[in-house]
C-alpha cells in the first residue's frame, strides 16, 4: 500500500471539493484532492463559458425557496456561506463581481478561468496537493479502524491510499465526459447508504405534436426553425400534486423538442409529472403582453384579402417561429375561429413525452439522502466519510443557485471534518 501524504482525502475537484479542501487547509490539516480528470474544475469552467453565473442577489427568503423540499437542509449551510460571503470570497481572490439586470451575479470579466486559476494557486500555497487521473473505485480492507483505505484507478494501475477522513464531492450524473458520471451511486448503495435515483434537472424535453401521438416536430417545422430561439414567452404547468408553476423568459427549438432557460426553470415539475403520469403538458403564452379579450377582438377583425399569416402578424404580433408553433400544436379548425385561435396563442398546449438524457442535463436531482447524513454532512453508516455538492439529494434552477449550494455544502463538509477530527482526539 502507498500511504497518502494527506490526512484527509477529498475526492472530486469541483467547487464543493475545492471548498472543502480550502477549509481543511485553513486549519492546518494536510489534504490531497483526487480527481478522475486530467485537471480539476472542468465542469466549473464549462459553466463559465458563456459568463460565470456565480450566485444571485435576491433576498434570502426567495433565495432559499429555490431549493424546494430541501430548503430546510440547505438553509444552515447557505446562511453560513451565502451570496454575500461568496462575493467577498471571490473578491479576496482578486475577482470582482457585479449584479446583472436579472439579479444574477457574475465576475466582472464574465469568465470562470481567472477565478479558478487564482483559487488553485492559493490552495497550493496553503499546502493542498492534487492527484489527477485518479478514479475512485471504492474502499479496500483497512488494518486500522481509524483510517479509510481508498482504491483508485490510475494510468499506472490501481493505487491504495490511506486517509483519516474523506470528503466525497463526486458531482451528479450529467456531463460524464467532464467527470460527473454517477458511478459512485452503486458504490455507496453497497455500503447501505440511501441514495435517491439520479434524474435530469435543468433539462430539455422531447415533444409530441399534432395529435399528441407523433413524436417530434414535423420535418417542415424543424427545417425552418430548428435551433431558433423563441423569445418573450410565459409558460405554465402543473406538478403531480396539482400545483401550478409559471415562468417567463425564452427557449429554443431543439432537434427533438424544446430547451433553454424558460424550460429549465420548469423542468422539475414537468419531469415529475412525466414520471408520475407518463405525459406532461406545457402551456405557452406566445403573447404575454396582450390579454385574451384583446387578442380575441383583434383577431375577429376582417382580414379581407390578407393571408392568415399577415393577419396573425398584424393583429397579434405572431410571426416566424411562434406562428410555426401554432400550426404544430393547434388543429386546423382553430385557425378559422378567432376566439379559439386567441386561446391557443395565450395557452398553447405543448405535449412533452420525455426528458432529454441525463448526460445532457445541466444538473441532476437525487443523490445521497440528507437523512443518511449526520452533523457536518458525515455519512451515518461510515464515520469519517463526508459528502458535499451535487451528489447530495437536492436540486435548484439555474441562476447561481447551483454553484452557491455547491460552495456552501463543500464548506460545511470541510468544517464537519475539522469538528470530527477534533472530537476524535478528545
């Protein structure tokens, strides 16, 4: 066996794992971060490719509500290291942030790379070591009950590492090519740890159009509007409990259905409805600035010699991809009835038949159940092993909420290790 130099092993080099390592190093504890990829922070860098949305500036009550049924579990961690603390932390690394018009918080340079570089430099200065191309395989037999023996696959063969405590920060199950493949689920379940099935979150959906039985868009619609953005929309759906969820924004027509920010915001209730009922309907308001009564009146005006397309554009402002969506989702008879057509514009029924695969999702729901963890996010079944980040059973929409909870839970797990090690010495 090759004994590790680290007293504590952090497995996973994303935001949660790196934050746990930072807390440990700040207490003078030797720590090594192990990661399966050739470098750490790969998904973090991808998240920042279009502008790193670090957190959100809304008030704490609304902020915590974004975590749904797991708000209570995450509240203490986010209270201890929430949006303001996260911005201060970034500033200490020399990265200034600003609040955008939507309330989202971004680095001034809009990039993840400068923040990650500065962070890794500080971690190394503080003594944190890194072992990349180390894929965790689980535990090996330990001759000493006070140590964890960890097995890793490396380019040079299998390696065993001994550590006094372990932080697991292995991510969820999306974007496997960046390291988060969910392979740890089976490993933890064999140890008797409760893990909720991983499911796609902040994901796109496949559609069924026309009679609701034909999968996907028509060839004509896809040829004209595949990849097109659909802007200035409002959408509404219900969850399996009959509660209504609504959001405004924009989305995009994909090859098999629909995706984008508006869809991601409603993906949890849509996904759960699909799982419970086998189908889900998303109602799109294509003209959120106009009332149903006004649309009905405007569309009832005689169109004379004008085409229906010109009439729709002139009286309802509907053209291009929105007009195409109407023809995809409404029966032909609806276009001859102004009142029915107006109702379709205000609540266009888009039938969803499936989520996109989990590997395409921005994040995942499910993971290690909080009920299977004790203080400091330590696993009840394996003392000395802590969990953090997306591998815990929570989900949140995009908008900075995902990263904030990863940072906060990583900090909580790191502090949990510190407290546990102190308690073990007493």
